[in-house]
């Protein structure tokens, strides 16, 4: 079975005072998977963070309504895909897990 971890409810914790915080994001991302922050940092190393990455990430906070809509669409899509795959093979394939406790102080 493939589990899809939905961490949407924790995203705001990456934006204390309305500004993106890389240290807080690293804690958030490590709650998803311990190796996740390092992999993402490695992937974005070839970009200019302040000019090319930060504006996109900050847009999450400033356009929260659009992110909520995208999240709802994501949940709907995962649910439909899961049902269709389960019907095809008569087994549960995808499971959408809500994660509420992944942001921990370290």
C-alpha cells in the first residue's frame, strides 16, 4: 500500500509572523521524512534562493485561499485515484493520511 501523507494543516508553521522561515521549514520537512530537508536543499542548490525560490514559497502564505483550493483538489484527486485503483485490483492501493503532529521542536 502507498500512503500519501497530507501535511497541509502544518504548513503555516513555516511562516512565523507571515515570513517564510527556512529553519522552521526544515523541522516541518523532517517530520515528513528525516532525509527530506537535505534532499530538497540539495535540489535547489543550483538556484539563487532569495531571487528564485523564496518568492514562490512566500506566495504560499500570501495566497492562502488558492493553496486551500489546491489542497482540496489534491484530496479529491487522491480519493478518486484510490477508489479507481482499488476497484481495478480489489485491494486498497492508496491511503490518504492526515498528519497533525509532525512539527516538533528539536
